[in-house]
């Protein structure tokens, strides 16, 4: 292993650690903040705030795909060592976002305003507060939108510690706001929306100031805009949009199908399941956020073999990270849900178990699409995978029409995710010249022993010992899975690296 590779691996590990700490801290603060805000605002105003915020966030669909495009193009130039071209990319990206922000502002102040006032069910005495909250939400969204090129730069430069610190501060500010609103005699909802706008402005201003101070190319200049580059970035983002639409339709379509054939209580179970899944998969997503810039930089520097090797390694390690979180969750799911919820809706546990298994399979696909994004060739991939994903809706409908239980929709999704791995790999073979045998040897064979021993633990744990203490049970399950991964899942070099790190510490 070269020194460069060691440095990159160390950077990935450090960035993953920063993002994991950020995820854990912000998750716990957010859960507690929701509880405090709900208590202060009351269910009606809290629901109103979320509905209005939901209308505004509908406009974030395009901005997310453009963010990945900006990050990819900046990472690509950095890998080539061409920081001068980053000025062109940054200014072109910022120009695109100014256009997007202008279009969204027009839509929000016309169609969005009409929808808020004439379609949403709002008590007459709360219409003024609702409109005020809507306007502050739009301003906050535009500020966030115009900061995305700065955020993309931070990710491309792999300064994940900056994100970690800023996110933690943002969570603390939100918690502080939850307590501050009780000291104001004015309308709580309006006060809350103003304070939230101030919080968002402070955090986004920090990102801007940091980038302008640390990176000399983070200065918007109209002369650096490049319409041919904007066209490439828009095309790249456009194909990502197709994948995002398919994923949203798959998830929300399943929810609608459940609603058509069953009661709304089953939809509640599905909603809780998706919240749990999002929290769990965020840990593997944080890992890939740290890895993605390295993949792009390896490709742009001409090291395609190094990119593929890192892609294979990240597939295996991301699976282990998700396994380490998923198994203790599955083993203690009933106790955790009882602690969190007053009443557990029917099918919640079954739904959660199926969707976590689906996420464990889907984690293998992320480095494949990341490698294709690194080389900018995602058209074929997004088309084929999107078609496979959308097949879940008609297939699930047929099963439900024939009297199957609601979990069949998630089982169909699981099977299609598993099937989609075949065309994913085949497309990567065509474009990136990935060898199937190497993938099987470097990824699949190395995780099979860990899966087998994990299965043995799941079958025998309750027969060996009965645990009624939730913290001890979580720690024991986590320790056993960690031990299984260390003994059966890591290569000799990875084990030696960990042992040497521990000796140094």
C-alpha cells in the first residue's frame, strides 16, 4: 500500500468519524428538540409549521441533484490539480443556483402562496401566522440554496470536520430556540419561525465566510460563468433527477398502495419504519460522503484501478458499518420502539426488519453509482435501475389485489433491489471494465463469513442468555457483531493497521 493510499484511507477514516459524531449528536439533540418544540407550540401549530415547511421543501428536489453535480465537478478538477478551473466551476454553479432560486421564488410566491391560502386546511385565526411562517421559510430556503456551492466545495475539499462542528452548533441553536420562544409574549409560531430564520442565516453565513477565507476560488464572478459547463452540469444533474424520482415513487408509491388496501394505521407503521431506516442508513451515507471525493479525484488523476479498489473496499466496509448498527437494532427493536412510542402500530416491527435488510443489500450499489458519477457516465445506469425500481408498484398492486398482507410491498422492493445488482455490475463492467470475479472475491466472499456468524448469533442469542436490560443488551449485541467483523470480515492488512493504531494510542 502506497503512502498516498495510506493518507487517503486515514483521511476517509477521520472524515467518517467526524460525520458519525455529527450524526449521533445531532440525532439525539433533534429528538429532544422536537419534544420541547411540540410541547411549547402545541400539536396544532407544530403540525402547521411542518406542513408549511413541507410545501417549501418540495422545491428542494432540483437543488439536491445540482449539489451532487457541483461536488463532482469540483472534485474532478481537484484530482487533476487544476484549481484555476475551480473558479469557473464555482461561478457557473453559483450562476445556475441564482437562476434556480429566481424560478423557485416566482413559483413559491404565486402557486405556493395560492396553495397555502386556498388548499391547505388552516384555522381562520392562524392564517396570518401561517403566511408569515411561509415567507420566513421561503427566505430561509433561498439562503440555504445559494449556499450549496460552498457546501459542495467543503465536501470536495474533504473538510468534514467543518460540517460536523457547524451541524452540532446548528442543533444546539435549535434547542436554544425551543427554550427562548417561551420568553416572548408574542405569537409562538411567528416567533419560532423568525428565530429559525436567524439560526439558518448564521450557519449558512459561516459556510460562506469559511470558504471565502480558505479557498481562493470561492468567489462568484459573472465573467467566470461558462454556459457549456453549465450545460454539462445540468445534464449530469438531470440523469440523477430520474434516479431520485424513481426512488421517491417507489417509497411513496408503496405507501399509497398500502393506503388503498389497508387502514391508515398501517401507513403510520410505514412512516415510522421510514424514519428508522433514514436514521440507520444515514450512518452508511456519511461514510460514502467521506469516500466520494476520493473516488472522483482518483478517476480524474487517471488512477481508475485505484478508484475501483477503493470502491470495492468501501462496499465491504459500509456493509459492516451498517451491519454493526442494524443487528443490535433488530435484536432490541420491540424494546426500543416501546421506549420511543406510546403505542406501536401493527406491522411496524415486520416492516422495519424487512427494510433494514433491504438497506443492507442496497449499500453495495452506492459505490457503483459513485464510480459511474466519477466518470460522468450515469445515463444508462439511471435509466435501467429506475425502470426496475418502478416495477415494484405494479407487482405490489397485483399481490395486494390477490389478498397478500401489506409487508409484501416491502418484500417486492427487497427482491428488486437484489435483482438490480446484476445490471448495476454489468453496466460498471461495460463502462469501468470492472471484473466480476474480482468483485466477487473482494466484496462478496469477504462478507459471507460475517453474515453466517451473525445469523448464528441471531438464532442462538436468546437461547444462550435472556437480557431484560436494554443498554446491556445493545452493548452485548454490538460487541459480538464488532468481534465477528474484526475476526472474519477484515483483511490481514486492515487488521494489522487497526492493531498498530491501537498500539500507538
